[in-house]
C-alpha cells in the first residue's frame, strides 16, 4: 500500500544570519530567556496548513508560479522536510528527482555515478550492475561513461540522470521541473521511458509548466499559491482555473489523441 | 470516473509522531540497513581523494609512516626512551589518535558537508555519519600497514617483558591478548558514530562549534599520552602527587586510545579502561538518541 497523508502541515524555514547562528548570541542575548528558543530568528513560511491525501494510483500534476511552494511541497512529500507544525505520513519507497545534478560527483566516471545514484534511490549494487548496460544503451553515451562527469555537457548529464531514474522501480515518484535540457530526439525517447516509469510507479507527483507533459502523465492536479493549496482536483479544471483558459482545447488542435477524453465536469 | 473522485482531507492524524524515540531508533537502524550505500560511498571518498595521484591511497600510509618515525625518534631522544619499544608505542598511539581526531573533526562537518544530498534525497541522517566513520576506518586500515612493518622490525624488542621509558611500569610483552584490539576497535567505532551524530547535529545549528572543536583538538593531543608514556605519570605519582595521574585518567580520549593500543603492543590489559569506555558508550548513545529524537527532523532545515 502506497500512500502519502499530510495533516495541516506547515513548513517554516528559520533564516539564521551569521550572528544569530552563533551560540554567543543565544547564551548571552536574553538573560532568563529560554536558550535555544527561535523567537528572534526570522522565519519564512514556505508552506501553510497543507492537508492532502494521496493514494496508490494517483497521478498528480503540480502547478503554480515561481516561489509558490511547489519544490518545498515535493520535499515535504518526499519526507525530506518533516512538517514544523502538523503531521505527515509517507508509506512507500520514495524516488525523488529534484535536481538532476545532486548526488553526481563531477570527478568520477559516468558508470560510477550511475551506481551511486542508484544506491541513493534505494537499489542494491547487484540490481544496478544488471541495469548499467541498459542505461548505457538508453543514454547513448557509449565510451563517455568511462570519462569523469565534469567532461559532460548539461544535456549529457540530464541523459545520465534520466537513464538512472527511469531504470528503477519506485513506489512513489516525485518529479520536479527541469527535465528539459535534452534535445528533442532524446526527449521523444525519454518520454516513452518516463511513461513506462510512471506506469510502474504507484504514485506520481509531477511539477511542470508544460501542459502537454501534465496532460500526458497526470489526471489530477494541485495548484499551489503562496504556500497554500489553492485548488486540488481534476487536472483539466485546475489547469483551466490556473491559466484562465482550457489548455486542452488548444492542444487538441495539434494532437489527434485526446489524452483525457471523457472527462466530465464536476 | 473523475467526477466521482474526492480530494478530501485525510481523516485522523497519524499515531507516529515526528519527535519520538521510535523514529530516532528507526533512523539509526535504517542507516545500518543502507550499509551498501555508505560502504560504497566511503570507498569512493578514498578513491576520489587520490584519483589523479600516481601512488594513490599509499600516500595515507606514507604520511603516517613518516610522522610516526619522526615523532618516535624525536620523543625517544627527549624522554631518553628506548627506540625499539618507544617507536612502536608512538606509531600505534598516533594511528588510533588519527582515527579519533578524524571522526571528531569531520563529525562536526558531517551534515554541513552533505547539504546537497540531505536536501535532495530522503535518507536517514545517520547514513552520512556512518559513511564518514567508515571512511575513517578505511584510513586506519591503510595506516595499519605501518603498524605491521614496525611490528616486524621491532618484534624481538616487544615479545618479552619490557619497559617503554626508564622508571615506567613493566609490560608483559606481546601475547594472545593482541586479539583484544578487535573488540576494542569495534567499541571505538561504535562511539565514533554517536560522537559524530551529536557534534554533527549541534554544529549544523551552531556554526561556532566546528572551529572550537578544531582548535581544542590539538590541546587534547598533547594532553593524551600518545607521544609520552602514561606509565611515567604513575611512577612520578608516588605518595602525595596522585593528581598527576588524574591528568591522564580524566581525559576520556586516553581510555579510548588505551583499549586499542595496549593489546597491540602487549601491554597489560587494564580493565578499568574498558569500564570507562563502556560507560561512555552507554551514556553517549543515550545522549545522541535524545538529540536525534528532538532534532533529527530539523537537520534538513538547518543545513
């Protein structure tokens, strides 16, 4: 059973400047005050009173303006941030793809990076060894995999990261935006694998600005605004409310396959 | 049907609270289950450090050998000690010290240095600690080569009862008791994990701690019997000058060094060191678990 439940969760970031991050200030600052109290530390309220219940089979798109809290919400759902107020419960193996560069060491070879990233995503060494050839073939990097990662272009790094991620079997897949730095031919190829990956995973949350991507992978959506969930519901409705027009109508002019045909309004 | 789907809020809050000893234990246990990950990363760290050097990790061994040789010769002259027994003493002491200092100083940086990983991949925070301790274990393994060489050269001086410095106590010489070094080192490594967890979490919140630790650690080195013999204190401390013994005894690092060093050199196994280390293991882990319970979830906010 895969599920993510969040109850009235808030995420507040304490912002320590160099001074308030030192012990001296806390120890000498307020006599009689509680040492360690963060009352005077400025706080950024990144997420505010979020309640969500995601279940097996959910395919959720995440939309919102920059700074609306999409990435923070993804990290909350991944369990990286535990809510400062409220509760969260995550059941299942989480595979987050936030920053394609993190967990990548520029000094070591592509092969070794594949191994390390796989281990971080919860695979065993044996499982990764059996997948390395498949990843090498998919990424078309060939002999470059022997080279240190610092010799790679951005697109090549994205290929590598996508190769690893799409070869695993996640229960909960969390994708942040940023899977866009590859050329069109590779994207077409990656799309199939991503589709495959999404089909294999139990639960998907996908932050993206592209209507096409959202339409292809998701059936419901969350609209984040200033740290709140502004709207949570059917993909088409949320996108229509968010953009002010129905994106699917325009899309159908270009594509012949209506991805979400038969979606009745509520 | 999409239309019938509900996006209601979940009903009841969960039973498991974020701040609980259960979660603290789970963090350590899950990190232990991830040993394939930190085992691999620890090796990678060593390989990485010497990636483009010709002799690679051999540099670890060479630097230990030169330091031990220089310190051993210098202090054997200063203390009028016998080189064949004093040089092995300094070598082993310095190898163990290097492990301790590595774990403590890198322990303070363990979460700060892994900011990227902590913020992007959900993993128990103890994973980073175990990776760091494992890396230090691998360093120590490289340094053990120096011990074996020194042992080979000076074996004839150590296999019978001997004294390190004049007036010091007589040691029984190498025997089967050398096997005590293994449980001794395991205990040392177990303690390294809680030290790094504790210092790591506190340092992540209060960035003054790493520089403080870095500057105090040198003082600890000179206060710990590594280049000088604790036995001398005992012989000097006849009668009313018992306080001199306290200089060593009150220093926890001394006991940790001793449980590994004594068996490796054929010194008498003194059980009170084991008792002190055992006490530190229990209380240290309790303290670390309390910190882990209260602040484990804060680390990703603080880094």
